[in-house]
C-alpha cells in the first residue's frame, strides 16, 4: 500500500495537506485514488494512439485547474470513482486485453504514490506495455525523478510564455510561475526518457520512449505561441517530438477572460504553422480543421473503472 504524504509537496503548489489523514490538497485529492474513466482513446498523437488506441486512465482532480479546461468536470473532482491500487493494476491488464498500445496516465501527478504501487505490481506480473505520463508539465522536477519508474513516455503540455512578459499563466491557471516550473519539469523529462524511440505495434510505429511536447494555441495568443515554440525548438531541438494543437474549445462564457469566448481563427493556426516552418522545425504533429469540438471530450462516467459483474 502506498505511503501518502502527511505534508503534501507533490506538486509545485506545495500546499502541505495531510493527505494520509484524508485532508484535501489544493488539487482536490485526499487519501483516496479517484478515476473518472478507463478506456481506449483514439485522439492522441499518431504514435501513441496506434492500433485500437491508447489505454487512457483519466484521474480526477488537478493541481493546475486551468479556467478553460476541457476536462473541467474531473479536474474539479466532480466526477470519478474511488478505487484501490489493486484495482488500478487490474485496469491496466483489462486495457491491454482490449488491445491498448500503452497505458496513458492522464493528469497523474497528485496520485503518484498510489500509481507507483500499481505500476510496480503490474510489472511484477509481467505487464509489458509502455506507460505514458500525460501532464500539464506543472510538476516538480524532483518528484518526476523520484517516480521515474511510472513513465516510459512523457506527453507534456507547454502552455504559456514567461512572466512578466505574459499574464497568461496567472490569468488562466493561477500559476504565475508556470513557465519556469514547466521548463524545469521538461528538462527532467528529457533527461529521464531520453530521445524518442519506437517499435512496431499492429503494423504501426508506436512510441515506447521519449517526450512529446504539446502546445495549444489560445485565442489572441498567436505571438506568444510563436515565442513558446521557438524557445522549445532552440532548447530541445530533435531531442523531443512536437505537437501543435488547434482544439481549443470554449465550453462556457468567460467573464473574467472574454478573449476565451471564441475559438481560435483558422488563419491564426496557419500563421503559427508557417512560423514553425520558417524557424526550421522539420517535422511536427498538427491538427486539421474542425479539431475544436466538444466531441473530443470523452464521457467521464466511470467507464471501465469498476469490475464488470461476474468478471
């Protein structure tokens, strides 16, 4: 059984919650392990969603709580089912039996003590799929290193340009320090995972090691996105894979940030892709038109979380 922190410092908020006693941290998590969905997922980058798809485990609660989050239902802990570490191990095997190419741990950082126990138990039973650590990158580098055995691949957001040049981290995620924290975290991910590595799975190239850095273009932030991508390219070069996303979806009205009330114009996304080409980035993942849809948000109804009756 996992040893939970009595003064939690797992994430950069370092709120000091006594998680072992059930006190809830800034992330919303207490002593329980809560999952909102465990199912095949086809909407990640091509070398991750190969074959039948990625075996995505969506964890409830989140330390970042972006105001525009497309998974807000679970980021706030409103949806989800509490499970044991043993059940999480079984979920890994069930997803593998469905044909999953990997196990995709979505926003796992605040549950790392429990996840580490489940991963170790699975590997002791011969589990051999790669684990994908799907993160906002608002992570402590020291914690990533301590739990390095929970990740073969990092699927890492890099959201905002640096403060005080940009107010985006503070306005949208209550994290003025996002750029500095995410840079240190991404440095650690590159160190831990190494360069991108592939094998063949169901006749396709599957990513089994390395880092994919994602950046989501937000409304009115084209110039900042260009700066973010230039920074990433000059810092990491071909040591990571890049994914430039155009799926921002305004799921509500934002009186505190009205610029977020509309999707990103297609012309802005094209300008960002042109900028990547101009800076010499030879290859990256990009999304075709129509990516900004609510259909990209899965149903967080505890699918796959509890055992089936009679199983």
